[in-house]
C-alpha cells in the first residue's frame, strides 16, 4: 500500500514533466542525429518512453478498466499487438518503400479514445505504422549497423542554400518540440501538453525522420499519389451518401449543427468537416500539379474528371477555410509553373472581386451577424488569444494552456468555442515570443526549402504548393504540427532534392513525363 502511494505521488509530481522533456529530447535527437546508430537509439528510446508517459497519465481512466480487472488478458493483448508490429516491421525492412505507402493510407483514419476524461480522435493506425517503420530501421542499425541510409545533405551536390534550408527545417522542428516540452512545466493544463507530445509531436517526428530516409523513386511517388487519390474518391463517395440521406456517420457536434441549420455539411469518415475539406484540398493541389505539368491529353482528361468529383465533395463540406486554402495552393502552383508576377495580378483581381461581392451582398456571407457570427465565433477566439499574448508576451501561459486559460478569462464560453482556430495566435498565447519566433522561422525555412528550385520539378512544386496551402489553412483552422499531413509533406519534400530521380534529372521533369507526387 505504501509503495502504491509513493508511486502515485511520483506520477503526479515532477516525474511526468521531466519525462515529457526527456521524450522531447529523444525526438529532437531522432531528427538531428547524423549517425545511424545514435538515431536508432533515440527512436527506440522515444518509442518506449512515450507510451509509459501516456499510461501513467490515463492509468485510472475508464478505458483501462479492463487492464485493472483482467491484467492477464491485457498482457496477452499487448504481446499480440507487439507481435503484429514486429511482423509488419519485418515486411517493411524488406521493402522500405512500403512504409511510405502505409503512411499515406493510415494518415486520414482516426479512432475516438478517451484520455484523462477527454475523448480524442487519435491516429491509431498511423501510430502502428510508425512503430513498425521505426523497428524496421532501428533493429538493423543497432544490431549490424546497416540500417536505412541517412540522407547525406552535407555531401550531396545540391544547391547550398537549399541544403542549408533543409537542415534548418530539421533544427527548427527539433527546437520547437523541445521548447513545447519545456514550456509545459508552468502550464495550468499539463495533461494537455503531455498528450500533445505523446500523441502528435513524438510519433510524427519519428515518421518525418523515417520518410527522409526513403529513396523517392518515380514509381513510389506515383503509388503514393494513386493511394491518396483513391482514398479521397472513396471518402467523397461516403460524403455523397451522407448528403443524399442527410445522415452523418461521425461527430455528434456536427450532427446537432446540421439539425439546427438549413444547410447540411458532410464530413465523411472524418470527425470534422474542415479536416475533411483540408484533406480534399491538399489532394486536389497535388492532382492539379499533374494537370498543369502533363502534356498527355488522356492523363489531363482523367485528372480533370477526378478533380471535378473532389470539388463537388469539397463544396458539400461547406468549409470556407478549405476552399480558401485550395485557392492559395493553386496560386502558388501557378507561380511555380508559369509566372509569379502574372499570378499575383490574377490573385489581386480575384481578391478584389471577392471584396466587391461581399460589399454588394454582405448578408449572403453572414456579415449581418457581425464578424464573430460570420466566423462561427472564431473572431472572438482570436481576440481572446491576442489578449492572452498581451498579458504574457514573452513566455505565454504554457504549452496546451489555451483552452484552460481562455475559459478562465471568459466564463460561460461554449464548450465548442473554446479551442483556438488560428495556430499563430495559439502559439503566441501559450508560448509567447519564445515559441512564436521559432514557429515563424520554421515556416520561412520550410517555404524556402520546399520551393527553391522546385519550378521544373512537378513533384517538388506540388509538395511546396500543398504545404503553403496547409500553412494558410492552419491560420483559419489550427493544427499545424499536430497534423500528420504537415510532417508528411515536409518529410517527402525535404527528401526529394536528394532522391535519385531528381539528381539524375538535375531537379527537372523531362518533357512529356510526369513524376507523380506523394500525398
């Protein structure tokens, strides 16, 4: 009994906070280590420590009741799960490209799981894939030292500015993860910060490191694109069925909103219409790159048909943020493919027409409800976040503290309107300038690293346009480094300049040949 009390005291004291810092340091080491064995050690240690921290946090939650009541059954289940991951790791070790394909397939799927009294939609399939991929790399590297290659950015004959930008992307990702862990120390909602670390930052950092090691051949790029497009079409069909039957399969919140309003927004297999819209918009940008770079009429016609289907599904999500992100991505793609100056002129005309439409008919866009009403309460969230930043401009309120502090300062806030929808404001409120400056530097480094020299290469141009569109979307619907799509795009985009097809082509796509892009 005494030992149990001591253990519980330790788990509720400084040990979890030290554990979060330790696992963040391991994730940073996995991002930065240049030597295979050191990187493998960091990956394995992070894989072991992250679930320990999570279990300590949710040990007394209802979903672990079966573990307490039937420990033997739980142990057997754990062994079976580990065995399945090990088997998948053995397959990936034989065919490293399979890891990339599995990541593309797993990224969209979320499973609702309760943790610390809060139900979160977690990427459980992706976690299993990342675990298997990590073992596939780490075990050979530790036992024989012959793990997958480490991208030799310091020796590869790539544009020095591009090489340095990619290196800085790794450094800034590592810095942000570590800062987030350190700033959880004074957060009033440490549990939220811990869950962000073990659910998102750590597994996604390992995924990024593994994607960077893959040799992105044209065939692998094409396979990943086809998988992403196939999923988008499948999800669209589900969305069309929802719209036809006026029935949603997931997200009780959205179901309630559809029952109240005259409109009907679809969300397919996603728990959020805006997240579904984000996924569709990014896939459409990747497909649009194939359209504008291809010279094959049949290929162009096929892409146009698929884009039309995805466009119909995107419209039915009623996600204004996703539609805007699509326009931004297409604009970036046009600037990379043709002329930046002409793209700016066309974009200015489009914006002017949009402003004129709003001025002529403000009620159509909901402005008769005021800015806060038209934005579904997000303007108030931004205002509250700015106020929090002004109160603590240097260090903020601590990692994961936005919801807690916003509700404290705005009593009576709706449960559905407490989470921030603007990532820059969220970071400023939670981490102050200590977190905001690395975030801005990371976005700039990513834009340079992905876009520099990408004009003649369809794959790199597509990734750059999709990433910038994603950054724009995060200013309207949050989730930047909490979204696996961010890390996936960065992992693929930073590996492409060093992949064999790009080196052999001098970074260009031959006339008439389209190297398909990954999602």
